[in-house]
């Protein structure tokens, strides 16, 4: 097939860009693949981070053509006409936010009006964690221009069936993010980061309220003095950073919590995951989390809350622990259990077995089944 991926890609940064690069690489083993990205992904006023551009090491893949303007309807029609003329067999959109529904839906409608091109949405979310007016209407508009859908968790599958009944879809679990390399020695990683503690927890990724960092801070506070830990909070704040820092101070956790409030370049991701014993996902709501797939890449167990599809990825007692959401005591107890003798080694072995299921080839197979190729 001739396939065009439309969405976030280098020189833009972030998890979606990483996903699309790995997807293009996997599809490219069997098909001809092109990628088109944004020249304006978010208006500056709507983007809470520091920059939308990749600032780390230059990846081996060349920058994708920057063609799409997310807020200019005339641009959507122009990009759609370009795809209509090029006649790819399949256009793939990674769908994670209804904000992009009008843009993607218009490009899809124009592109497929040639009677040949078909459209596939890979759904991170059908509806977002933080609901806004227009979410359902924007998503319906996009999906009605879609021929096929990939869902990656049961929660997203449920939402797709409700919002777009009769959709032609396949379930394919979110593959491993294997673009960050492999683990290095835990002691060496801690030395690089200046960490001396014996027990290290990692909260990774951008910080928003629904991700539950405030709950995790309360859980750290609930741990007994006999179980000292170091919590690494690593990622940009899309929420009020000062409020979290004030909470750390109020709880007297300054000596136990390290905050690195910045986007981490690809080459440094390995250091933080290698230094950690366990990754904590204390989410209040979720469909799935790409952080879990990064953790599995580095053979790290996970403590996660039972929301969305997290319990589908984290096997309780096998690859980590699953606890109720918004329950600091339950998270604290899971941390205590993790540090019981022999538990970490057992869970690491479980991760090494479980992660074999999360293959990019499995996702490509699902796409081919839908597209009939």
C-alpha cells in the first residue's frame, strides 16, 4: 500500500511524534510510507508547554514536510486536495484530542473524495480526560470521514462504540516505545543524575491534574520513616507548578522529592528510567498511558491506578500493582509491598514476559486486516 501518515512528527516533539515515527518505520517494512506534519499544531495561546519543537538530539529520520495548520480551514482543504491528487491507498491519523477533529475530518473528506483513498484513525482517546464543549461534535465530524479505526484499550473501544456505532475497527495494544534505547546499570544512571538513595520512584511525563501527582505526594507522605524513598517527578508542568512545589514544602518532602520541570530529550529518557526501581502512574482518569510502554521498554514494573486501560497493561501482582484511584494510602501500601524482599526481581521478570505482546508488527497486522491488504 501507499500510506500517508498525517500528524505530529519531527521536527515537532512529544509522545505522538515518537509514536508516528515508530509506526512509519514498522509500516515501511511492508509498504510505501510518507509522513506529513503540522506547520502550526497548536496556537501559542493554547499550548501550555515551553516549546512545540524537538530540542534534543536530531533523530535519524528526516523532518516531515510541515504542511498542516490546525486552525486554518482553507489550509485543511488545500492539504486534502494534495492528498486527493496523490491518491494514497490509506491516510492514517493518530487521534488523541477533539481539538483536531475539524482539521482531520476536513482533510479526510477532501482526500477520500477521489473514490480511492481510505482513512484510518488510531484512537488514543475518543473523548479527552478534560472535557470541553464541542468534544463530541468535533469527534463525530472526524470519525464520520473515517473508514477504519484502531483502538488500544477497552475504555477507548467502549467510547468508540457509543460515539460511532458500527465502526469497522480492530483492537491492537499500544506498542512499546523502543526508540529510547535500552537500560543502563541502575547505579550508573543514579550517578549521572546525582542520586544517592537506595529506593527510587519515577513519575514521568507532563503534569496535569488528571495524572494524580498530588495524590502521589500524599502517598509519599504516608510512607513510614523506616521506608525512605526518593521520588523523581520528571516532565513539563501543564498545571500550576508552584502549587505542587508548595505542597511538597507543606508536607515536608523537600528532601524526598526531586522535581525536574522540563521536557526530557530522547537521549536522557534512558537515564531516568534506568535509575528508577518502579514507575508510578497515580492517574485519576485515563484511557491508556504511553508512559507504561516506555517503562516496559526499560523492564520497569509499574504501580498504577485502576482507571481506563491501565489495568489492561499493568498486570496486578505480575508486572506491578494496580490500586484504587485517588487513594494515597493504597499507593503507599503498594510501594511498601514493592520493596518487600524478592518482589522487584519477580515483577521485572513479569515485565520481560508481558512486554513481548506489545509489538509494532501486531499493530501493522491489524491495519492490514482492516484495509484488506
